[in-house]
């Protein structure tokens, strides 16, 4: 399920993005204000944008040319706004009904509840057992029920099946026993034949265990075939084409690929330093919010080996602690999430883990760049000659060796012990070369050849290098992979663009 229904109005999407960046106390007050506004909105009435924004934020624009917003569109957008803002919070689930429980309360199907969200039914994102889910109070449901009684009565009549209808549908489903058809496919076909809702029939068949089991007699997709599907999808082959080729449902293929990604993650050795700041309740918000943590260089760099470094040591020191803390936090978050993965995890969970690892890689890359210049100075001392006097291939070999040692040192940096990229990697390199110099240089005359720019081997510094792109990306891929600042999950991109998560995935 997407974080929020799609926005109808661009102005409301922009307001949601603005509210997400507000302090937590202000966000909570603004959510309450949105709920108050919702009670006043009438579907067929026009409302000035300035009025809506002022009611929520207490800020009034000086712009006299304010657009008018249609009530029906506002209802759904205000619900979306609440969902997006509560996603950024850690609200408890106490007293919050699930979507299924809300459906039972209103005597409609869960799918109908999802549609009702677009009509003004408010749901929060709450935390239960460490995981986020949608939640709604009985008070909210009762209020919505009183305001939309005719709409709900119609939905309730449509969703109910008589006992005779249930029996006929179950009997009809038995004809598909042993056919290998997925439960979803059978429900879709029976929905067309009976004129009943797809979700109503699917839920009925799912509740009949024997029927559900008999329909899923196909063997799961093999690991090798899952790799093929994953590779084909990366080349742009549509899911429906692959489903026909492998004689599987689209859902079955998607689950197999997600399990494959989960298996890869479970095989990773992820190292991090546990810092005291992690104990704070707002650790993630504090550590991951600085600009230095989000404004990063792209995953693949073309760099002149003779020109490393930054304008001042102070700039490095200012950003470094924040970047080191974020790198360790992201790796810790990823490792803990991997340890809790079930056999068939949700694609959103896998996406979050992979995005965290990409982000931590970009931070590591940046830290290595901070450390390169002092490390090269140490290397030159041991070599006894400046780099520009050496043959190009030897310079590149030295740079790669220095990067490898600097990277190992940066991964284990602990700011609480006074360690920094300016001193610690260089000291480590000095000790390593003093014991046994690995930087062997031929005694040759100075070269006049220009040392070429090279793609330095940063990618191979992490065990999850398969998650790092090999070439520049654009559009949604750029946002996802980290070519435009820090990497974002599909859900985060969907919020930023005002589109559904499924829409974003289809573009990838």
C-alpha cells in the first residue's frame, strides 16, 4: 500500500513537503489543524488556497493571486497530507484500528476503505511492534460514517455476498483445482463471470483454506530463473511478458525476485561502529538531516589523481562527524533490518535496506576523498619522489593502494575517540608502509606523459557493490541510486513526485 493516495492538487503536495521538514511538535499541531479543516470541507464548494494554508500553518501569503481549490479534491489531498506527515513520526498504535478492522466497523471491504481515504477518511501511520501500519480511531470512523451514510450503505450492499452466492463461487473455483492458476487470477476471472468485486471474491477464496491451497500447485520459481527475471526487468522487459514466458503470475515473479534480493542481503558482512548518539529517541532524525549528509557526490567519479583534497581542513572537520555518524547509523539500521527479514519480505523493506546501503557507500566515498590528500603526502614520503615524476600506470597503482588502506581506516572511524579523516587514515598508512612497503616504484626517468583521469575503485570498497550503478543515471533512477544527492526509496520518491509507489516502480 502506498504511503498516501495520489495528490489531485500540486499546491497541496507542495504544502505536504513543507510540513515534513517542520519540527516534530509543530507537525503534530498541524495534523490536528488539518483534521479540523477536514470537518468543514464540502465537496461542491471552492476554497481559497490561502485560507487552507493559513488554517493549517498560521501563515498567510502576501500573494493576492490565490487559486481556488475544489472541495472534492481537497478532501482526498488533506487525507494524503496527514498520511505523509505521520509517516515521518513515530506515533503509537494504541487505540488505532487496522484497515481490516475499520472495514469491519463500516461493513465494507478493505479495498473500499482504501477508496474512502480519497474521500476524506483519515488514517495515521502508526508504529506497532517496530513496524509501521495504517491506523484509524473509532471516533474518526464514526464521524466519517455520520457524514457519508448513504455512500457507505451503497458500498456495504455491494460488498455483501449471500450464503448461496458464496457457495456458487466456491464451487466454481473448484474447476480451477490443479490448473496452476494463482488465487488472484481465479478471483479476477470469477469476478468477470459473476459481476461481483474482485477483492470480495479473492477474500472469500482466501478464507477457504483448501481452495486456496489447491489453486497454488505450481512450484515456486527457481533461484536461477529469478536471476533471469531480475536481469530481464533491468533491461525494461514488462512483467506481463515475463509472466507468460515463465507461466507464472506477475505477483509470483515479483515475490521471487524480492526473495532473491533478500538472500543477497543476508549474505553480506556489514560492519559499523555503535555510537552513543544512537541511544537518542530522535537519533535518525538528528543524524540524517544535516545538509552534509544529503548533498553528496555521485556514485561514480572521474578524478584527476594529482588533484585531491578540499579548500580547508576546517570544512572537512565541520562535515566529517555528521557524515561518519550517518554512515554508521545507516549500516546499523540495514544490518538490524536484515536480521529481521522473513522468508517473503515486503518489497518496501528490501528497498529501504538497499537504499540505506547505497547511502552509506556515498558517505564512505566522501570520507575517503577527505582522507586521500594527507595519505598521498605520506605515500610520497615513503616513495621519495613526487607523483608527477612517475609513469602514469604506477601513479594509478599507488592511488588504488592508498584508497584501499584509507577506506579500511575510514570504515572504522570513531568520532568519540577523536579520530578523523585528516589524521587517522594517514597514520594507519604510515604504520603499514613502515612495516612493509607495498608501494614499489621503478627507478625510471621522469615522464612527460599526462596522467589520465580515472574512475577510482570506490565501488569495490563495499561488499554490496552490486547495488552501486556503473554509469550515470537520470530521472527517477538518478533519485533512486544517488546521482542527485542521497539515494531515495521508491516510497520517498512517490511522495516527492506526488505519484503512487506502483507508478514509480513502473517507470524503473
